């Protein structure tokens, strides 16, 4: 299942592992991505914590943890090719993976229909 935040992060959940990235809407607002920094493996985050930094030719922006957990992997491909975020933001351009601390936090996030409705009003 895929969930979304009002800060334009997406989160795919498979068992207790979640993959996090930014939405197509977010990357389109940022423009050409030139740098991405993700947290180190083993770092614990709370919901809403800064979890990554993305820089574009327009601006720098924080990416927040949509849920609490422990980072198990950063997307190493983004170090060499940050443009992956522009090319495939909701696929190969993912930022990090974490183990969920509390699956109940997912209940406060939007599903795809609710997110599309949210974006349509921006």
C-alpha cells in the first residue's frame, strides 16, 4: 500500500519495511534535482523528523520522515545520479528505506485518492 503526506512524501509499505521518496508533484515544484543527501543506515527517526535533503537549481528542501522508524538503507544511486528523482520520483528515485516503529502511524496519512484531491486544491 502507498501512503502520502501533506509535505509531498510517499511511503510504500511491505511488511514492516517502508520505502520513502517525494512525489511527482514535489519534484516538479523543485525543478532539476542536483543533490540528494539521505540519513545513514541505523539512524532512528521520529515522524516529522528531517530525513533527507534535496537540492535543485531552484531551492533546497527537507524531506521528512512520514513515520517513525530506523533507516536500513539510503538510495546510493542518488549520490551519483540525483536526477533519478526527476526521472522516476515514485520509483527508482526513492530516498530511503526504514523499518516501521509503529504501523499505526500510517493511519494518519493519505491514500492516493486523498492525496490527488489535496494536490488539486494547491
